[in-house]
């Protein structure tokens, strides 16, 4: 293992900082504690309300001669303080220049979009991330950027109005990019862009530790010498540690490993790195697998998707994961790395039981591969109480190869109907050779209800889930009719 360092190095509102942090402390705790910046508020402490939203800026290498920088809104209650290393942290305190408010703050004030003020800093930072990241945001982009910010005073109309005025002024060039970019960004980007690779971060405090390896070899070594939990985004693990007292001592962060955050689009397949965030995956595959982008867009909130990873979502092994049923239908194959080399595991064989997966103690998901062969119809459907920021009662996906209306190949998958994301093999087989019409849907529904026996819980009874299985299959068919322009 290479030489390591204990202190993190980052920029805070344009100023360099170097400090030692606790391995398991969050960015929110760091801000409201040692950094004494209480403008960022603590609400739910599990990523649901957006009150603690901050903006993270970081270098993304474009090519050998040029760097680009990305800015993303994150919920600071879910991001661990060590993950700030090498990044630029922007908070509400870093926007106004003396008595002169930032244009976003002024818009919030002008549209009377703040009442108690508790949620306001998070709203402002979500809007800042939107305009720093997106040169021409649409109304849909605006709403997506704000979907993770709850307002307990129900000031949503005014908040939306403020955002829309900003968006309109931006598009009409009444507000320039330089007006919205804090003045210190340019200098920080120069410094981070010229920064050479540092020693590996390795923080220890008593029985707790946090490590951020940069290569697979370093990761393999760390896994061989300690009983560690892999951190791949942390949107689930951080809540488990901070709110539920999970006895996790040693964390190894995968997100700094070279190449693991990349998404590559080929002629025959999409290769998604094991540390690629949900937001990045949704953006990169939108042109070739729009159904995956749409499914990710229905998960959690924008701030959570900028932290969480696709591989982390699969490894979490939730039976109601939104990505798992779709990736099952798409025929995803996981590439695993470990002490004995690499191996391939179809996602359909990855889940062994509730929260049990085919992943060895010293293994990790290095890649997710999705085939792109042939013209296929793909569709994903989610049933939940809310459109956004909610978990599914039942979700489902389908992938069909069609010759006109005849089904040549089929994969049907569901979540929320079993202890694991469920590939309905009998239902899939029952579709082969049939005409894709309502009669076939009714037949497939009968097979599906025999194949799956969902249990009831607080989100829905067994009877309700059975109705949802049938309803989702009907929605798959109706979506196909609309896409193909068929007459029913």
C-alpha cells in the first residue's frame, strides 16, 4: 500500500482547508460543528427533505489537455466528511457579497418564496447547482432540481415562481453566467485543475476507519487486511450508521478508484462503471436506453441521485429497488473483481435471498454490462404513493423482441412481489410466439399470478399487489401500442 495521509484537503466557499475529520462524520455535522456554518439546516437527516443541501464542485477530466468541472447538489446529511477530499464545498454562506445578495437569493426574496426560512438555504443551493451545471435549463429541469426540497410552510408556488423567473432571465440573458457563478470559482478551478495526485486518504480514529483507494490493487490490499464495508455512494450506509447505529467500523470508498465512475457506450453494449452515480448513468444512457434514464428519474430525489450509484443500488439488494427489475429485463451482467481475479454473474443469479447476494467478502462490482443488440421494446412501471421521492409498492419491467406483433423473445421482471427482485421466467416463457395483444396480456397475467405470490405489508395487501401485477402488464402493453402507433 502506498503512503497515506490522515487529513482531508478541500475548498470551502473559495478558501482552501486542511483538517482532520472523524471517519464517520457527515458533511452536515462538519458544517454545523467544527466549521461553525449553521446556515445549512438539519431536517430529516436521511436525505428526504433537502434542507441540508449543499453544492459540490469537482474536476472531471475531459481529455489530456483540458479539465472540466461539474457542480452537483447533494444532501450533506448523507455525504461523509472524508468524501470532501479534493472537492469544492459551496454553502449558503458563500453566495452573498457583503450586503449584496446573490441573484438566486434575491429572486427568492422578490417572489416571497421564504417563510420560516428553514428550508430556504437548501432551495437556494439546489437552484445554484442547476444553473452552474445546466446552461439552458427547461421547466422540467427546474422542477427536477427542486423535487428533493420540501417546504414545511408549503411555499411551493412561490419557490417555483422564483425558479421560473430565474430560468427565464437566464434564457433571455438578463442574467449572465458570470452573475450566477461566485467570483471565486475561476481561481479554485485553476488550482484544482493543476493539482497533482496526492497520497491515498486513510483516516483512523479509535476502532473506526475510512479509506479511499485509487486503484483496484490498493482496494484489493485493503480488503485483504481488514473487515470492511464498501461505501459506494453511501445513501443507505450513512443512514444505517447515523440513525440506526449499525455496527460498521471500517469503510472503503470506491468512488475514487480510477475508471470506476465511467460509462461507455458501445455498438453492442453499455458498460457502466461500478462507481458511476445514478445521475451520471441517467445522463449518459439517455440516447441509447431512455427507459433506464426514466426509471432512475423516478428514484429518490436529484440530490440523492448525485450521490447514490447504480452498483450500490443493486448490491443493497432491496426487493423494491427500481433499477433491479429493469436491469433484470435488460439482461444485465455484473463483472465482479476479487482476490481470485474477475468473474461474471448475470443479475438474474446475483440475488440469493432477502438481502443476500452472490458477492464474496473481498469482492466488488467493477462493471455492469447491458446488451444493446437488436430492436427491442423496453418499458418500466412503478406504483407508489408519490410520483417522486418515494419507494415502490410494486414495480415492473419488460423487454420484448417483436416481429410486427409476434413476440420472439421476452423478459418480464417485478419488484415488491418477493424477497428479491424477481425475474418472472414462466411468465416470460408464456409470451413466446404469441401475438402481443390484450388477450395475451390477460393470459400472461394469469401465469404471473400463479408464479408470484406476493405478501402483504404496510404498503399494500397481497390482494392489492396481485392487482398491481396485472395492471403493470396492461400498462406495458399500452405503452407498446403508443410507441409503435398500433391500433388496439
